[in-house]
C-alpha cells in the first residue's frame, strides 16, 4: 500500500491512501498533489481551506477538538451518535471547534466525563444546559465537581460496568491518575471498538487489557522524559507528572501501545501532549518507530491545544 504524507499547518501525520481517499470524499479540502515516485509516496501540498468534514454519513469519525493541559475535548461519532469525551474548553470555544469539523453543539448527543480536573470539565455544564445533553459521569467525580451546575439529564456510571447509549456499549475503566475516580473508556458498536485513555498515571494491566483490539486508539503522550527532566517546571511538579498518579511519557505510552497494537488498528491519536515538555514531531517519530517495530502502520494523528486535530474518518466495516 502506498503511503501518503499529509501536512496541515504544524500537524504531521501519516495516512493510508485508502483512509485519505475516504477522507477527501467527505471533506471540502482544496488540495494539490505532488507525486514523488523515487520516494514511493505522495506529498500533499498547499492546503487552501481549513479542515472541514461536512455532515454526512460518517460511520466512524474521531477528532481531538483540543488536547493538552489547558483543555481537552474529543469528538467521537459512531453510526450517527456524536459524543464528546470531556469538555475542558469553554462551551463557546468547544462549539467553535466543532464548527471547524462541520458540526454544531446541537449535533451532539451526549458527554462522557473522565475525571474532575479543570482541563476536562469547564464546558460540560454550559453545553449540557444549552443543548439538553445527557452527561455520563462517575458518582464520586460528580461529587467532586461542585461547579458543574444543574444538568437535567445526568447519569452515574461505575468503572468496570458497561452501559448502553443508543447503539453503543460504553465501558469506563479505572486509571491511577490523581483524581477521585478517574476513568478511560472503550466504546463498542457494530463498527468496532474505540479506546480512549489519557491522564493515566501508570499503564496498568487493566488499561492494557481494555485497549486491546481497538480500531481507533486515543492514547496519552504527555511528555518526553528528557525534556521534562531538563525543563523549567518546579521539581515538585516534575515529580507529580512522573509519579504513578501523573501522566504517561512517550516512552511509557509506547510500552502500552506495544501491548495493545494489532493489525486492525487503523488510527492512533496522541493526546494530552505537554506544550512545554513534548514536541509533536518527536512524539510522532517515537510512536511511529514503535509501530514499525510491531509491524503495524496505522495513521498517527497528533492532538493540539490551539486547534482541532485532523479527523479520522472511516468507512463502514465490510462484512464478508
Ligand atoms: Zn487530570
Ligand atoms: Zn488532563
């Protein structure tokens, strides 16, 4: 299969030709091509329009609307059901980012909450109230969130217990991050499994088991260990980040990836990158190397703090 290298502003990701063709079919991108036969790849140059995937029958679409220590929110769409995992930006900014992928707040169907830290929750209450959205949250996390305000359609889940929403089976699983009861999620449907794991603390066996056999994986890649070590953060903060209740480094996350990647993995999102202690190119290279070592070649998409990421858009699963 030919590889295509795709450059969007500062973003860099490697995309299978098949995925890209599907992506272009449903997008309004204006692009030009340059074939380089000697390198056996196609370079896409000169993007003239902002990334926009218009409303359509996308069976699976994933986009990191924001990712990093100043706000996290992920759009997951499966078979017409559109969920946010966390809403750490303001409601207004979340809706602005949604508009860059062709959606509005009213197109959402619900919000899942991982934990109560400020970079994950600021927009939940306003969005839920404005669009009458159900919010799914752990009971203890809810108690730790006095500023959530009144949400009319609130559902408590327990980690380890799968619940259903529309055609989806949603499984929250515990992580060791320093919040009252933090979780990651897997979302399963007839379109396959999507795994979401950020703010991990340490990569436990439970997390590795949960993330197996995913079609799309959103994985924390918070820091480069060397950059954190040499960076300007105070010692206590460095200790917190490195601790078993902090965040995963690129290296730790790659160890987790080694245990979970398989031939069916189509896209790997790198999330919660520190702007101070990580670098998108470095993280992308580190994970690409790990995937190559494992003999797999999924699309890698890197989440950004200041703009929405590239969308992963997949066609329906083929049933033979
Ligand atoms: Zn956190
Ligand atoms: Zn966080």
